[in-house]
C-alpha cells in the first residue's frame, strides 16, 4: 500500500490531493513541521532532506511534489491527473515546475527569512520582498486561470491541486486573495470536489471553513 508523509498546510497538500483523486488505497501519515518531526532520526530515514511530502512505494521512497504527482498520474491514468497528449502534458509539467521553483520560494521568503540571511536585521526586508514577489505570482496565476475552468483549461489536472496550495498560503499571509477574482472562483470550484474536501478536512485547512 502507498503511504504519504505530509504536514497539514504544507506544500505536501498538493500530493495529498492528487493521491486522493487517484482513487488508490493509501495511508496518510502526518509529519508535523511545527513540532520539528521532519528533523527526527526516524523521519530522516524516510527522507534524509527532512522535508515533506514523501511517498513510500513498494519499499522505495519518492520525494518532491512534481515527481510524486507525475508518478501518480502515470500509475493511475484513469484519474486524469495529466493531459493525454504529449504537448499538453509537457505544458502541465512546466506549469507545476514553475509553481515549485518560483512561486513556492517566494512564499518561503515570507515565512522563513532566516534561510536567506543570518543577520536578523535583514529579515524584515526579505519578508517584504517575498510578499511582493508572492503576490505578483498570485496575480499571474489569476491571469492564467482567467476564462478557464482549470489551470490547463477544460481538464482538471495535478496542477490544480498545486495551485490551491498557494491560494491557501496567501490567506495564511493575510494577503487580499479575494481581490483575485479568477483565482478565487477557481478555489471555490476546487472546494466542490469531494476528494479535495476530504483532504482539506483531514488537514484541518481553513479553506473548508471559509
């Protein structure tokens, strides 16, 4: 059986949703980042980098959202987590890579400025720069989803699970996410999906109470 290691509210929510959407049997094991559980020796044996998500598959461990969601899409093709044609599939992967490599780090500047400067006096500037960059990325997502049902158009995909993570994070950072009409409407459509709601309730995510 598959086992997903996740932390409520973390980026692992993307893989959590994709796994729930796949219809596969799995066990969800929380690793509480706030309590430092990702740094324990027990979890380091699962993922030496001390990060979530991690997916245990047949005695092996797969890490990183992009890899996990791609694996799930390929193993469970009936779930439709990636487009069928080669070009659209590549574009979906490119979109998820951008979410991972650009959008996520911009938020990290807000929440973890100490990772970018040892001098505490620089942290406020790093956080402010992060807020501007993250908000600009959210505005770009708002534009990408305009006049479309899902991030890739008419077909739901793993990219939608990833995009929802950052809408939630914008709320955590007290950003005016409601001012992004297309992104907000997308969030509302996501909340109508039962798999998404099950994951958000399991993770006690504020979006299900919004």
